[in-house]
C-alpha cells in the first residue's frame, strides 16, 4: 500500500478494491499496523543486515551463510546461523556454489577485437627469448582474491616474470612482462623485440588485447 497509495489516490480506494476481490482489509487495520512499534526481532534484524552486507561485499560477494556466520563469530558477534541464512535470503545475497565458476580472468567477450595469433598455436621455441607465453590466474584467500600474472619462456619452460595484485587490471600483466625484460637484461641476455613474440590468450587484460604482441614489446624494449 505504501508503494501504490499515491498512484491510486490513498489507502481507502486500495482497500475497497481489495475487498471487492475477496481480500477484505479495512483502512483502520492498515493505520494500526503503521503505528505499531517495531518488534525486538525487527530491530535486531535492522542492526544485523548492514553487517552481513558489509562482510559479503568485502569478500567479493562469494561468502555463503556458513562463512559469514563464522566471520561474525570471529568478530565477537553472537548470532544463530539460521538467522544469517534468513537475512541473506531476504536481501537476495547468495554465496558461491562449489563447482560453479565465480571468478573469471577473461576481460573481454568473443566479439572484442584481439591481436592476431602470430604463433599459429606452435609454442616450441628454437632458442631463449624467442617465444614468451603470458597468462594469469587467481587464488582465493581469507582477505579476498589475489591475482597472479606470469610469463614463461617456452624454450626452457622457465618463468621469467611474475606479479601479484588484488585486482585484474592492466598493470598486473604489464608488471610481469616488465619484470621478465629486466631479469633477462640483468642476466646479460637482453630481449630483442624483432626476435621475441609475447603471446597471450583471449583472456588477457585490455592493455594486452589493444596492442599487438609485437607493438607491445617494441613499446617496452624501445625498438621501433
């Protein structure tokens, strides 16, 4: 009634319409309900809901009732698990289900523009610094999701660069590439942009997708 009273001209017209359809509600019943104070349970729920929502969002919206209830206990709050389940259901909060994909490392859809595959799926290199393959993944922790990016030289299967971050933005993968270039330069085996192909799959971040593999290395090594 609160939602539609302005549209239908008040409470009385709504009550008359409901009564005509065998759902008799008197206006006095509505006004008495409005004046009734909140119950102890409703007051307690109003205090707990913001806490539940905060924990849920702080943990990337993947915590279910069990983990949120456990976090409440760690913080010193007293609450029944069934209460957490009831309030989460009322707020439409659903935790991650085991076996279902929740976190993704793919940044663009199938329709997004991508650089060409210069390897043609042939990942065997004839020498070091000829083919680097880049990828990144994630690990779920109590504090949240941590993303790891890495570059592998396919000649030796050695990880030449890596980086970690709490987000999957472009600097995550660029930092891994820059570390690999720095490592090889420090070891006296500098990378030459004309020889190296830096290959990433369709799940790479926008900074890699927008630049071709060759242009990206040119921008980092300084070769034109």
